[in-house]
C-alpha cells in the first residue's frame, strides 16, 4: 500500500512532521525503541495487534525518513536490529509530552507509566528486551 501524505503546499513543519510520524503505529514503535535496539520479532510481540506486513512497512518508512537505523548481522540465522537515530531521539521529549498530556486530560483512565528514557538515565525496559 502506498504511503499517504497530507498535502503541504505551504511547507508547514507540523504537517511535515505528521506526514512522517502521524499514524497509529510509528509513535508506538519509536516509544518501544526509545530504550534500546530491538529485533523485529520483539517489536512484533510487543505490538500484538500489528500485522507483520504493516510492521515491516512502518519500519521501512521510519528508516527512509532517517528515524531508524537497521543493522544486519552476518550470522546464521540472519539477525537484524532496529534502533533510533539522533533525529528520532529528538522526538522522544515530544512523545513524553503527549503521554503527560493524556494523563492530565484523561484522569479517569488508568494509564501505565510512560517509560521513555530521559538523557543520561538508565532505560526502563533494558532487562525486558535483552534475551
């Protein structure tokens, strides 16, 4: 399926940003990778409602937009890990603010704690992802 863009004739930075990360899966993928690199299978397991085809497409788009690094290892069986680029790390405070906004705007919801790492702090999911 071809990627859909919002028309942006005035080169609005917000529209451009939403064209890059404005679907339901990309912010979740960025959130999960905020604590370190992961393999496709782990991402797929942590987002059980996404199909493998859609996850593959989302990862390719994020890589093409310069937000993900895809590292292939010459091993048998083949191994590929995904991690955030510096450009994507710059988005993490924005994702954290969105999480904080949801907690304030919807106090009746019982949200889990947002685990986006802050600069210099140990990743919250570090032990979960390493196997």
